[in-house]
C-alpha cells in the first residue's frame, strides 16, 4: 500500500497538486504541494482537451514539486457531471450500483453507455414497497473522465480514484472539521461554482453552476478592451467596491457588480430551492471557498443577499503540516489548494 497519495486539481489555467500521508490518522500530514501553469486551451472547464500538453505539465509538476507518490486522485465537477436525488430499494451498495444503468436512463442527458454512474447513500427510509435508500446519483460523461485519466497515464502516474469535486470540498471543509447542522458550502472557481448542502457534514444536495470568477474577468476584458491595466488586476483591486469610486473606475465597478450580482442571485436561488423542497432542513450558514470567493466584498454581499452568516473555510484545520512547509506561506494558497487537498484526504481518511 502506498504511504501517500496526491490529489490533482485540473484547472483551466493551472495544475495544482497536494500530497498527503498518514492513513488512518485523525490528522493526516500535508507533505508537499505545488502549482504549474497550463497553456490556454489545454483544459476547458476541468476537462482535458490536449492530453499530451497536460501530461508534459504533470511531469514538470512532479519534478518541480518533488512529489514522491505516483498514485493520484482526480476530481470531476463541471457541467459534464450531474448530481441528482435518487431513492432506490434497500440492498447492498454494490447491487445498487449494478442496478443504476436500468434505473436512471431518463435522468441522464446522454445514453447510459456513455456515462460513468455512481451512487452516494445518505439515509435509509421506508416507502410503500418497503425499506428504501435515499441518496445522490452521480453521473459523469465517460469521455470527459477518460480524457483526464489518459493525461495522467501519459505522465506515468496511476489514477487510483476519480472523485466528485463537491464531495472533496465537503470533506475538507465540513465533514472532517465536524461542522454541525445544515450548512451550504459554496466554492467559486474560475469557470464553475459548486454548491453542496450538508447536514452534520453529510452531503444532501449538490449543484454545479456554469459560472465563476473568470466571468467577471472576461466581462471586463470584453467591455473595457485589452489596453491599460489587466482585467484580472482591475477585478482584484476594485472588488465589490463601496464608498467613493474614482471616475476612471466607475465603468469597471458597474461591470463587476453586474456579473457578481447575477452569480449571487443564482446562489441564493439554489439555496432557496433546497430549503423549499426540504422545509425541515433550514440552512443556518454558508462556508465559502475557491479563488472566486477572494473577490473583495463578496462574502459580505452574499451574507446580505441570503441573510445567512458567511465564513471563509480553512482547508488546513484538520491536517498536520510537514516540517518543510511554511505555515504562513501556505495560507496564501489556501483557496487554490482546497480541491486538491480534499481529493487526497478521501484516500487517506
């Protein structure tokens, strides 16, 4: 058995990896981490488009980051992944998974033969025909999964598991820290936003929204043009600005507010949908993560719009840092490393 495993977060513009060891321990050890950029177009919304390019980047990542293990966990969490409520007759998990192709075709946007299916059990219930199991159907387009796995194989790595990114996020920010009650975890990435609603750390609801922090950057670039200050720098500098704004920044502020307001409305509607369909499970707070969540003023705006307490999650609260890792330095990477860390923890927990 490998003594450590590496979680890989395949983003549109970079590869991020975290190596974790300490199987069975309450606080596994974060051994090393690293990030390398990707050429534009090599990956689209987490799906590998140019496997040879990504494989070369992975080889560079392993060398530069000094990773020891070649066992890796990949994550899937774009619009090619579906998560839906599903209740099935009670039986072993293996038999439930075997039965999925015959049960869920009408729920899928693609033929069953083109999908990878899994089932995440949540609770046992009693229906008209006897004991039932309530859970989440997870379905991913097989082509997208295999493209990512193929890139790791070309790099000489072994993919030992493919996990749902929202589950990885929930693991590192809700389940392992033991967050109680019904909480919404919102992770705002570059091109997608994941919403996981969990009760006592157990995911009950998952939605993946096809929008993220890059939407603001692209809107600034499209409306203001490529001249002058880079769009991403404008976004970081202004954020959701309050108070007086310089005349030359007013147009940029309007653009940021317009796109951010659309995204915040979508998040509020998603949380409201869960609450309306499960009135007994009132959401009492939001945990925020992801690079897009770093937009200045966004946590406060989300709290105002949803009327819920909002806090930024700490992905490192349940791991021990290896002696070679600078605790202060890694804090600057916390939002970028959350997915990779959550993927790795799924194998060592």
